[in-house]
């Protein structure tokens, strides 16, 4: 079973709700503090990290970047800019484990991330 943790600075319950809806029975989604969520991915207790903040990359991914390294993290949206579905899919397929975005884009980017994780 795929395990997804939600960190980030804001709207964690919203992010978790959207992720749960997109994943259905194919993944477990759990809300944690930033450090705890990033450590869960680092130690193999979770497979992926989702986080939201007002910039999409700062508070959403700060702990994930610190603990996992920039190479494992991707900002998929920021104010006024959402990466294309193809770009998001490529980030997942390239092995990224942590994804940051703005909460207003959550309903757009989370299903793309989750569907790619589940369906390859």
C-alpha cells in the first residue's frame, strides 16, 4: 500500500482530503508536522510527501528539502503559475518524492500527482 504524508504550512486537512479522494483505496494519506512528514519519507515509513504554502516552495517544502535534498523535491505550482500536467507527471516519474504547491492549486495538481503515482 502506498503511503502519502501531508506536511507543509497551511491547509493540511484540505490537501489530505483531496489526496484521499484521488487515491481511493490505493493509498493511505496521513497528516503530520513538517519534520515528522519529511522524516517518514526519509526513513521509508512513507512513500511521498505533499505540502502547501502561499508560495508553493517555501513552507511547503522547507523541511523536505532539508531532509531529503533538493533532488527529491519539486514545486509544482506557485502564485500565478501551475506546471503543466506533463511536467508534473515527469517530476513524479523522475523519482521525486516531495511535492509543494499553493493551496488554491491543490485540486488541480494533487490528482495528477496521485494518479501518476498509482498508475505509473
